[in-house]
C-alpha cells in the first residue's frame, strides 16, 4: 500500500479531484434544471408525461454511446463528459421533484391559499419543504449514478479515476484497478452521507408540523 501511494499518490489525488469536479458540476447542473422543471410540470400535467418520458428515454442510452455522441458536439475533454453526466442526472431528480410535489396534501395547499399566499409563496414555503425528502432522495440517487459513471469519462479524455482503472485493466495491474475503484466507492458513500445531512437541514420539521 505504501509503495503504491509513493508511486501513484500524486496522480491519485489529481484524478480524485477531477472525478469530484466532473461529478459535482454535472450534478449541480442537473439540480438547477430538473428541480425548477419538476415544479413547472406540476402545473402542466399533460406535458409532464411527455417530458418525464423523454428523460426516461435518455436514461436508457448506454453510457459509452452517449459519451461518443457528445464528441462531435463538444470535442474531447471534460465538457462532453459533464454534459453527458448532466443528462443522466436529470431523470431521478426530475421525477422525484414532480412526485414529491404531487404528493403534498391538497389540504395544506388550500390552507396556504386561504392564508393569502401567492402560488410562488405556496411552492417555496409549503410545498417544497414538505416534498424535500423525496426530492433529496432523487438527488442522492443521481449523485451516486454520476460519480460511478464519471469513471467512463476517461474514454473522452476528461480524466478522473477511470484513467487509473482502465490503465490497470489494459496493463493488467491490479493495484491500479483497486487504487482507482476504492476512491470511487468512498466518494459515493461520502456524497450520499453529506447529501443526507443536507436533507435534514433543508427539511423544516417543526415548520411542517405547524402547517
């Protein structure tokens, strides 16, 4: 282990940072697009079926195929990888945002309206807080997907821990394979834990009980 760290320690740190950068940016873009879109779709239910169906279709495209499709558009490097991972992150967040808001008790929505809240105030102060656990479940699921799939970004020159894994496979070097795989697992676990803590902070339990 010490010999591996001496030889590949610097490279491991750099590749781990690349993995975090690619994954975090793709997930952030997914949240910024999917959550507002999910909110809008609760007001247009017929359109919701079409949009969620389209997102589901995109999710079925094989990872390598989607990455290859990005090359003619964005070339090689981090940009095509981030955009492909962004597409993969959309469905769980979009679907859970829509389902979470749809499952908010209608009585609570009527109460908010009766208190004189505007639709925007009702969404921000009542519906989103109550739907937050479901929304965060989608975000946590997307985070795990994105971190895992980011290893394939190596194929389009985006770097990341996939460089170590695939170098180990091509050279038949088990230490490289293990050295790249273990950090991916750790990153997934850490991301899930941190997002779980964020879910607790964003879910105002006392406020929900009062309402």
